[in-house]
C-alpha cells in the first residue's frame, strides 16, 4: 500500500493575491507538524518560470500543470487551489483544461476572488451553486450560471469551492474541511478564532487541535 502523502496543489501565477493563499500554506505546515506524512504542498504553474505575487514576491512553481494528471491517476491529488489575481479575464487555457480534467476525475478544485471568474469562464459554475466577489463581477464573464449564485463567504458544490476575495479565512477553513487536512472541529475552531480574535476562541482552537493531533 502506497504511503505517498496527498498533494494540495496551488496554482502560481503573476498577480496572485498574497492574502488569499497565505493562511492555507501556513495551515498545511501546521497540520504536517502535528501529523507528519499526510499532506504536501506543491506549487504548479503554466511552466516553471518565476512569477510575481500581487505584493511583488517572486514565486517559482515546482512543477508544470502537466504533473496534475499523474497525481490524479494515482489518487495522490487532494485538491487544486487557485488564488485570485488580475489576469483571469483571458488566457490560462491550460489551467482551464486542467480544471475540467480534474473535475471529471472527481478531484476537488477551489477558487477565490478572480479565480472564480476563471471558473465561470471554464463553464464549471453554470450548474453549481457558487459565490464570488459579487454577482455582477461574474456576470461580466458571460457565463450562464447566474441563477446559481449565492451571496455567501464560501460555497462548495459538486467538487468546486468558491469564495469572495475578502474571505480568505472562510476559504481556507473550507479547503481544510474538503481535503481533510484537519478534522472539521479543528477547521471550525480555527475559522471562529480568526473571524473573532477572542482569547476564549484561541483556547477552544488549541483544545480541538490537541484532541485531533492525539487521536
């Protein structure tokens, strides 16, 4: 039996919004420290050249998008996560092809902010409940799924998770739930802590995390 950790792939592209993926990359590290060998983060790109985040940070993908096929074939891909950015109004054709192929294999895909626009362009939101920055924002894509839009921080339907760009905490918590990175009680407690900032919520999060780590 294979002991290969599950991969959470993060798409790296120019103008990727720093705050929309930073919580997730940190939480993958935290979860792996608690229970090693379960998950790994992989930066994938349309090629392996260096891109720059919206904050100007240089980021070099570890692998090309093509690697997703082999990971999916051996059931080692937990999710493809697409951060927001300013370039999704056109192009990214290989990413769109990858999204469709992964969903056909029942591999979850998550997009936040501008990435929801790409998912709309790809046609994968036409029949799924979804959210984004606003209904008008997605309507500009010309997609036909407007009747399925829900004004909510984050929505998951039929393998696709979508979120507003101002909801990175809710987005990260939902990705943690969908992938099984941590238990649902840990994800819930973490989300509540980062939404409220209360000292009592920190204690609840630590208690949930310790219970999960020791279980």
